[in-house]
C-alpha cells in the first residue's frame, strides 16, 4: 500500500469523516499477532503512538537484529516464524507488508 518511496501519506491523511475506519478497528480487535517485514516495521517506527500496543508483533527479517526492539520478535525465515506462532498459541494473524504477503502466498 505504500508508495515506492515508502510514503503512506495518502492513507494516513484520509479524512475520517469520509467513511470512518471502514471496519479496520473491528478487524484488528480480532487479531492477536501482526507479522511484517523489516521495511514495514521500520515505517511503523515513525508512528506515534506505536499502533500495535497489546498485540504480539513478529518481524520476518534476515537483517534486523534479534534484540532490536523489545516490542517485537524477529524471525529469520518462514519456518521459524510458523513454529514461533504455534508455540505462542497464536489464533489470528494479520500479515502486513508486500514482501511478507508474497512470502505467505508462495508458501500457500
């Protein structure tokens, strides 16, 4: 959803009166874990406040330091991510970010 330069202004500057959140809050209320890649994670670091308070956040990355942020768990590959989610009893996952979504789709 971000522009090629990572910009999300078109999305976050949207007039709430034009349609509200269109069910987004209700959707995220039913999610216990957000999975994203490093690029999406780094974009979210600029959001104030942190939009995932109270949620488990998993970052799929081969370059992000494992202890980069106490709010997230870093996984190096899809297999370790799936095992980690299962070990934590994850019930619902929101996959966010183009590369992560493509990774999930390729894996079926």
